[in-house]
C-alpha cells in the first residue's frame, strides 16, 4: 500500500497509508493544522535553549505517530477486542484525536491564555473542530467523526482506553514531547526506553468483567521502564521547562502582552504600526470568533515586537517599546529564587518597599518586578484524582488482563512514591539587571528578619 512519508528528527520516517489513513493526511494539509507550524512547542524556551525551535506542528505529527504505534502494539499483543470495520474506525479515531489535540493553542501557547483568559486551548480545539466553515470541521463531519473525536477529549468515547491513549500519565502526547523536547534542547533528561514501554503496554480491568479496559503496563516486566519515563518527565520540568532564564523570558513576553492591553485601556490608542488581527484581539479582550483566533500565531507577535521596539518615540507606549526591545535583543530580566515563606506579612512589606524603590528608579513595578510561581504535580495517584475531581493518571500494573496494583503504591516504586501528590514549586522574582543589587539587598534583609 502507498504511504505518505514525513521525515522526523526524532522518529525517523513517519508514514501514513494513503488509503487507510487518508483522513489523517487530509487533516495535516488543512489551514488550521498548518497554522501550528507558526507556534513553537516550548513557548519562550528558544531564548534559553537555542535549539528549541520546534513547533506544535512537528509535535502533533509525532503524537499521531505515537498513538498509532501504541494502538498497533496493543493490537499485535492481542489486547484489542474489536474486529473489522469497528476496529478500523476506533484506530482512526485514536490517531485523529492525537493529531488534533493541540489544534487550539494560541501564540506562545500557555502565555496567551494567561493574558487573554477567555478560553483555554482545549476549548478552542473544540470550537475549531465544530466550526462549520473550517477545513478540519468539514473533513471530520464528512467522515462522521466530530462527536467521536470530541468524546475522546471529554472521556466519553468508548472503548475508554482510547482516551487514555491520548491523555493519561502514559499517553502518546508525553511519549512524544519528552523525547522531542529533550532532543531539541540538547539535554538527556527526557530520554526513556520507548520500545520496551510499547512492548509492555496492556489493556486491563480494575474490577469484574463489566469494568472497562484501561491502558496499563505489564506489571511483571514493564514497570521499571514506566518508572524511568515518569522520573524523566519530572527532571525535564526541573531542569528545562522551569529553567530560570526560560521562566524570565516567559514572564517578559506575558508582561509585554499585558502592557499591550493595559496601554490601550489607559489611552485608547494602539501602537503604531499595529496589525489588524492584534487590534481585534485587544478590542475584544480575546473574545474572538474562531476565524480571527486562527490568524494569531508566534510569527505575528514576534514581528510586531520587532516593529514596536524600533518605532520612534511617541508611536508606541514607552513601557511596551522597552519590553519589546529587551525581548528582541535578548536582554532578559535577572532572577532571584525565593526560598523563604512568601505568605509571611514581612514578605509583603519587602515587596512594597521594592515597589517604591523601582518607581523611584523609573521602573513601573507592575511590569518590571515580576513574581514567577512555577508549579507542577509530577504524579498523582487515584485517591488524589478522586479528591480533586481530575482524570485518573496513576499507571496501572497489569497481570493477565487485570490491574493488580498501581505505580504509586508503597513498595512498588520508591522513586514515584517520593513525588506523588507533591506539587513542586519554584518561586522567583524577575527584574531588570540594573535593579539586581537593590532586590538582593532587600531580600537578604527579609530572610535575616525571618531567622530572628
């Protein structure tokens, strides 16, 4: 059978069958999916790790490929009970849902959501898929898959393991981004034994015969590879995603977007020049029609930042102009790690004093003294998920079709037990280098007062 091949730096040649997976190829060629070429996978991390130029497009292709490999590995191991047309349809739904899972991401990914907080990217994905005039929506409606793909994301699709394949502790998304992000940033933390994980994936039940089959790992042979995978993700967060320079760059871009909105609210003026798509974004405070939302990407904003940084005085708000100049020239804010109790009243007083010192030096502290709170929950067990009302992410251990335990249980993996249900937080202050001695001096005084 003829295939469409795409060269991938992580997976090698990714092939999609032109008959069996024609819908996947057609979706890749839509305007909505091609837009993901213009949105970086790691937001502002390219300003720290110069190789991190990969996009949501390349990642989404990798997730679709990984979803297909998982499904076919389960099929080869005799785990999938369906046959014939039902089997082919379920397989296609899994690959398509994996391919489109990031379709709704905005510029700079999660940074956009923090400023224009009208919808999360998952909601935008649903709107794009449902859009009657969109190319993706038309293709999915013609195939009768709109509700089925959305059901995968909403965890109402049956068989239930397809949702696990797209979103769980051991899903196609994480299997791809750990390898891809590790490779593109030039670090080794995210590497793991992919082939052994695929060999040992199982479908198993927790409970009687009426219980649903869920994605799990072979409890006799595969749990060490799963353990390595989980710890690799934990290390990537600590060493890459939450790197101090990366977080500083992200805070600066977020603050530039916020100043763009605030300056218009204060004066009613737009920076000159200002693309029409950004004008509509500011006027609606992010409440855009799908067609307008799809016009937004990293390229648009980075080009605007360059223009605003070089615009003559008076054409652009001076704070916005300065922030854009710092971003485009990579004159990033310095950071200081906060290890003391930031909830203490004395810390609030220290920040108030710093605010006054920043103002006296000509820096508006709203945009030049930034508090960065990075938090991640590396692993949550079933009890935590039930308590918080979130989707279960504990990795089940399968033996002869039954889930006999979970990776988080005491005695299974001391490493995972040490990080389960424990949010990892990193708090920092970000500020211009000119204010470094001022910030460090005040924080030293705060820490000394706490010890007394």
